[in-house]
C-alpha cells in the first residue's frame, strides 16, 4: 500500500500514485527523464481518450492494450474507476508515461492517468477528468462497461466527447444491446460520433459480401435477391438464444443496403464447437423466384471464410476464400479511434435495425 500525503493509496502495477494537483508536473518531470537511446521524449498527443473501467482489476490489462496502439495514436489517456472505499471528498490519481521508439529523432510518449472516486462523487470525477484533457485535441470516450444509462458519470462525460466508443457485446449481446445502441444514438443527438466494437467484429462479413458483388456476373443477380439468412453461434453447449447483437447489426446493415429484403430475413442460432457464442458463422442472400444466391460460411477457425455465388439454376458461379479480421480488443479499439468521424454505415444500420 503506497501513501500520498501520508494517506494510504492502493497500488496499481506500473503506475505511480500522485496528488491530483501534481499530475501535470509529475508527467512533465517524467518526460524530462525519459531517454530511449539518447533520443529526446516528446509528449505530443493526437487524441484524448477518456476510459471508464467497471472493474478495478482490469486497470492493468486495459493499460496494456492501450499501450499496444499508442505507437500509432499518441494519446493522453484518462482512465476512471469508482470504489466505495474512496472518501467522497477525494479523487485519487496515478500516472504512467509510455514512450516508444518510432525511429525518428524524438520518441513519442503517451500519457496514462488513472483517476478513482467514490460512486457518489461522479461530478468530482468528471471535473477532474475535464481539467486533465489536452487542450485543442479531440476527445473519445470509451465506456468499457455495461449499459450506461443509469450512470451519472456517463451523463457527465458525454458532453466532453467528440466520439463515444462502446462494445454492445457487453450489453447482454442480444436485442437489449441493440436497444441500448438506439438510445445512445438519441442521447448523443448528433453531437458526438458513435463507434461500436461489435460493429467492427462483423467488418469481415460486410467486406466479404460486398467483395462478392465486385464480379459483374454476380452483381447482375443482385436485383433478384430478396431473402436473407444469418446464422450465429450458440457455442459448444448449443443452448437456445435470442439473436446476438452482431447478427442484428449485420441484418440492419443488409436492409440498409438492400431495402427490398426488409421483412424477409431469418436469424438462427447454430451450435458450434469452435466459434464463440454470438459470432456470425453463416450468411446467405437468395432469390425467391430462382435458385440464384450468395452463400458465405465460416466453417472453422483454420480455413477462414468461404463464399460461393450461384446462378439462376443453382450452379456455382464463383467461389472465394477470405481471412477474418483480427478481433483482439486492441485491434477493435484501434479501428474505433482511428478516426474521430462518425460511421455512416453504422448509423444507417441502426436506423433500420
């Protein structure tokens, strides 16, 4: 147990506890001391990242995955958590400076600050986080927790954000998750962009289906395709489940691109010995007046994703094979914060989903 001003403060691996009022000066002092093979350290940042961590034990893992993308996105990270044991009048602070060698004359450093308050002191935590934001830089708010609508902290942080990053997989990963996304759309009221990690988990499926129609012969079949079928994994156990958030997002995207399919789709759960629960494992577009269609399947983790287009007689027209995108949390976060702009395809999928 470390101490700050004589008061005991919990230790966080890799971080140094400091007084809240000393955060800036301590970071500056650490940058002055940072030295990577004689190169000067630069605290230049391109983004403010506000992070809410629901469980304090995840502080270190979250810090590590942020560090994994900091080389491409030097950031000032303000990570927030709450603990009933923290006095209501206090906001505790810890700091960490991560510097990576990019081969240039100066080493880019990302600044990571952890703040902790009592759950009844959300306003104090918002005020402290706001004061530590880098001036004139965009702000992304990564809410790494469950549904935020009963959280006073979330309501206080939203006005600070240019982009809200969530993972609808954490919102029960079903129809309730989509409802939460719709409510978030209304809450941001166009002021902040919205990014969903779950949306990026289905990026391969969207890209794969789109790539199939790059073939002129397959594209010619598109006006006839008026039915869709989406299969999602029920895991090894195969217990029945409502449609996963990923399957609902994919269905919304398909309808936003092909409005004639609205009301003519089916989503079904399939037992899978290898695919994690909720993952997409199959997608088919078919015609009701012929045997034309496009079928995309993810048969196993090793062989990747295979697609086949069928002509009007049901004969294979063309085949493809694709590799799925990485789905590690660091990869997903990178895609969410790579641009502060909104995602028009996600917005369109939510409008019809």
